[in-house]
């Protein structure tokens, strides 16, 4: 079950034994949570009286190795529980929760986001009658995120009381947001977003009437967490080292999986875009803080060392790296934990939107970190990255990331396509990254430069192009190109559009319906139907069929080497091929090919009637 046994009361009951069943009488109507018993084949029914029993649906059953549960979770009031199909004596327990939960679910994210969510949940639990709980799992993302086992982080008693079984909970990012309520309103069952209470995310709290200084409590809550003794020792050591240095500021240069991992293509999304920090912005922040002692927290050591060297050589200023104050013999997680504690002693932390810097700031200066987009306006961010681009020697993927950020701000600022293409091509000089190629193709399509778009399309594999281009969410083809391409298919324009770009977009956006409607079978069927209502229109049919056949030969609308099944609207195209219009046209073509065998007469006097009869029947 979702709850721990310590969260529940085990209910007393009177047992009524009958020949074929056992009935439990709870004495009064109760909204129970769990019925547990040691049999997998028992039929369970519930009722408010001892006559009108309703069999529990199988969807309520959950089977474990040692027992079976009917999980009602207080959704029904009942008094009687009947057990049938008994094969042996049952060991039955009826559970009713004593508390409701505020749960921090598993995050596919790093230490900062997880601990913030835990502190959020503890804060709400302290100020309501809810119980705090959390889920935990190990996580390793490339070489950048390395989350240890919960047993290596917290003491056993804390885990026993507050860590829940992740297999019992189903959650998604969409249900992590709390409704905006006052603290007392969270206690009311009618406001619950889950059967047990609430899930809690890692954003800072959005609670009605929340005190402005609520983060001051987070520092206390953090140091009350029962971390393992060796981590407590590290906390003390890093705090002592940091305090000896006096006042200082920290610039947290997040990169990691966003820059080097598989999430690079997500960089155009704002929530990812602002988690990392471009090197050029870090450089500008260092220069702005020359009057202070500056420490760098980072994930890319080469980037940090080159920034330090550049500042020393050009400005004769010294900046410091936090990692030089951390024991290099520690494992990766302990080094990260030590860096967090050191950062928390900073007078101010500059960052993107990383959870790591938000946590360090909350448990240190008890305020939000300073996001670089609150210091610089959009135009300034664009100018800084553009001006400082490639000034520091960094990994080529850092340059790709900076180019993507620059592109986003260029779009926000409505820069012209020529300027946008220039900055993208500058980024491509460092790496032919597929996302950059997609952005270039996208920009070319906006100004109908199909030749240039085709040139860059040849530099990227089709399946990779589809994956990255879909992420742009611009519907460029539908918005800018559909009219031109589709008209070329629908009309008799004798202009070949059989190129790689067209094929690619047809496959991605689904053009099989258009293609099928351009089959001669469909065209002929349509002509026959539309011109069969009067004698005069019937006279036009031979001429229309002849003209359509001639034009069809001259219209090169798509290379037939791409089978229809590869198009996204393939199923819709199959339906059209079963239409009466299509079948009628096919029958005409078949008859025409055998015209010297009187097949045309057979088509007119027999085949049409047969088709009509079959379609009316169906």
C-alpha cells in the first residue's frame, strides 16, 4: 500500500462465519483504506448493510508476494466485508490511515532539486497536519549527475519513518504543482490532488499568504536533516573553510548534461535554457564583480580554468575555484555535496535556474539566487554573448550551446533572418550539430530559400532531422510551405518539386492523403461522379478524362520510391482508397485498358451498378 503500517490503525471487527464465506462487521460505516489478506483467489465484496454486497472490482486488487490487498483508499464508506472462495484460513487486516501525506516524488534530476523538494514538503508538514514523505532512487546521467543510494545519505530511522516505496506511487511532472491555498486549506480532504494528499515539486513554494521570509526556516530544516555522520563532518569542515575567507560571491556555471548530454536539443525550451549558463555570461559577471572576491562553481573544469587564466592575463585579477578547497580524494558525490555547503556561505550566488544554486542560496543567505536574466535585459544578453563569443577557449559543445542561446534571444528580439543565419553558421564552424542544422533549415524555410535548405538537409540523417526538427514546435512547413507544395500537387503546374527537402517534409507532416487524391483512380472517379447529373455534363466526361490523363503524366509531384506506409497520415489514405470515388475510377481504368473487348460497355451498364449496390449494402 501507499502508506506505511505506522501511518495506519488496524481496525477491530466482529467476525461472522458462514458455510461458504466470512463476513467482517466493522460496527459502523467507515471509509477504510486497505483490506489485506493472504490469498490470491478470494472474492471480496463490501456493503453498508449485510445484504446489498458489491463485489470489489479487480482493478482495486494489488498482488504482493506474501499477501493481496484491496486498495480502496477511503473512496467508499462501508461496514461489512465479505470473503468468498476460501481455500484456507485467512489472515485478514483492515487498515485506516491516521494521517495524510505530502510526498516528494522521485526526480530525474540532481541533488539540488531533490533536497529543495524535501524541504518544501517538510515546511508544509510543519505548518499543517500532513505528514512529510519522500521517494528516492539512484540516478546517473552520463558523468554529470550521480545520486547515491538513500542509505548513503540519510540515517536509518529517518528512512524508516519518511521514505516510501516508489513502486506504490504513480506521478508525472504535470501533477507536481500544488494548488495555491493557505496552509490550513491544504489540510482539507476536498482539496487533495491525490488519494493520499499531495505530491510536492522542487520549485519554491507558491502558497497563499506565505511569509516573505519563509526561506529563513529552510536553513534550519536543512541542518536538522539526519544526514550520515561523514556528511555532517564534511558540512562542518566546508563551513569552517568558507568562513575563514570572509565575504565572497559565487558564480555557478551550470553546464553538465544540458551542454554535453542528450538534452542539448531541449535547450530551446526556456526551463532548460536558463538552467545552464553560457560562458560569455559568466565572463561578464566576473568582470562586474571585480570589486569582490569571486569563486566559480562549475561542472566543466577546462572552462573554469580557462576563464581564470583569461581574467588573470587580460585584467590581472584573481578569481578562485571552489574545487581547489575540496579534498580531491573524495568520491564524486561527496565532492558535489562539499561544493554545495561551500557555496551556501556566499554573500550572493549568481546562476542560471539550477536547483543546485537555489538550494545553496536558500540554506545560506536564505534568499533566491541572482539569475543572470534579472541583471541583464534580453538585448544585453544577446549583445554579451555575441560580443564575447569564442573569446574563451572552451569545448566545441559549449560554443554550440552559446549559439543556441544566442539564437533564442535573436528570435525574441525579432532579428532578421540574415543575421540569424550568420550567427548559426558561426556556430556550425565549431560543430555540425544536428540541432544547429535544423535551426538553419528552419531559418531558410522562413524566407522560402528551398535551395539553401536542401543543401543543409543533405548534411543530416533523415531520422535525426525528424527528431530535432519536431522539437522546434514552429510548424514551419504547415505555416509557410504548405500552400506552395500542396498547390504543386493539386494543380497542373509542370514544375518538378521532386527534391530531398520536399520528400522529407511530405514524410514528416503526412502527405499521403494528397498523393492518393492525385492518383488517376481518384481523379477519374471524381470526374465521373461530378459530371453524371445531366446529359450535357456527361458529354464533357471524355474530354475531361483525356485532359486529366495528359496533365497527370506531366505532374511530377513526388518520387514513388517512398511507399505510402512511411507517411504519418497513411491510415487516412487507406480509407480514401476504399471510397466509392476511388473504386469507380479504378474500375474505369481497368475497363479502358480492355476497351477493344467491349469492357467500356460492361463498365457503363454493369460495373457501375454493381459498385453502387456493394456500397449501399455496406
